[in-house]
C-alpha cells in the first residue's frame, strides 16, 4: 500500500486480516467489534478503488454475516455466485456460512460443488458437514468430519472435538481436546458465549453448542 495506495487487492487483503482477527480471534488488538468495523472500512476502501468484483466483495459478504446483516449477506452471496459460479473459494465459504445461517440444504450443495471442483479443497470445508450432523445429534458422524480438519494451532477444531466427544461420552478424548483448547486460548471458558455469538445467529443453534460446551466443561 505504501508503494501503490491505489492497489485495491492490497486493501482487500488488509480487510481479511482484520476480519480474521475478529472471526478467528487471531492477533487480537482491540475490542472484537472494532476489528470487524475496521475490516469493513478496509473492504469498502478496496471496492471504491476498483469497479470489478474482487476479493473485497468476498470479504464484505462475510462481514455482513458476522454483523448480523443477513439480507445484505444473502444479496452478496447471490452476486458472488452469479459472477463466479465455479470459484471453489466463493462456493465453499458461501456454503459454510449458509449452513451456519440455517440454510443447510443450499449450503451443503455449494460446499459439495466446491469440493468436487477442487479435489485439493481446504479441509475447513468439513465444518459444514460437522455442523449439519451435530445439530441433528448425529455425533458418531459429526466427529468424523471435525477430525479431518488439520489446523492444530487453531482452537476451534479442538473445541468442536471436545463437545463432540463429550456428547459421545468419551471423557478421555474430551479432556485431551479441552487441554488443547486451553493451551491455545486460555480465556476460552470465559469467552465461549462471545465466540459462539460470532458464528451462530440462530438462538436455537447457539444453545445447542453452549449446552455441549457446558457438558465438556469449557464454559466458566
């Protein structure tokens, strides 16, 4: 940006860094909502510099979801899919977020298409399948999907393993997963409700997860 302040994709990249600070609790610098607002300002700056559909629109779509602006989120999903109907990245993220919003059938279809188009798809695509089975209390199936997510230095897969093993009654593996969560995010037990609120806008879904976090001993 210092070299070329009019380079739209650089501003979009900064937007994603701020967005990831919020949604993934990476490198937290200030109050979480401030990071989300910063992400939106950066995305809008990028969009103002380019008339083309770009990763800034992609970032703004996700920002709308996390702000609870679901109408804007859905409008951007439609725009993104109309302009990039075979982009595995757009399909996968759109699908995962639609699943989280409660549109499981549509979301899973998009994730499947993304995985079919890209055999080397990122394993976080499995979150959609985990979420679907977990909400249905199909814990023997959901555990298979979360166990394929290989991000050992990120707390969420370990947290989801913990609640899944708690529901399966496997105390040993639940405790191991809890230890990994606390190693990576010591304050998770006091922030669990806040972390869930970032992702689960439907009260019924949030309560299912929070109940399982209590069962796993991951809520203070």
